[in-house]
C-alpha cells in the first residue's frame, strides 16, 4: 500500500466510523471528527483498515 501526501483542494471533514485512522501525526480513534483546512497537506495510511465518512466542498474556502 502506497503512503503519499494528499493536498486538500477543498476543506474536508471526516469522521471515523470504524477502526483507527492514522496520519503522520496521530492515530484518530473511532468517533473522531477531523477537519482538514483548504490547501492543507496530510499523509494517511491505515494498515488495519478503517471506514470514514468524508464531507468535502461544502464549506467556503476563505
């Protein structure tokens, strides 16, 4: 599985529904709500697998 940096061109929000969702800084447990600002970078990879609800493009990029 390839682990690459991702650029958020829109503000995105995600909620961990199942499993643990790690990025380069921390492991987000189930139920965690994370907001990634417009033009932010993050690197994520879940070795055990996870299920996330992702919303994107619904907030103004100010």
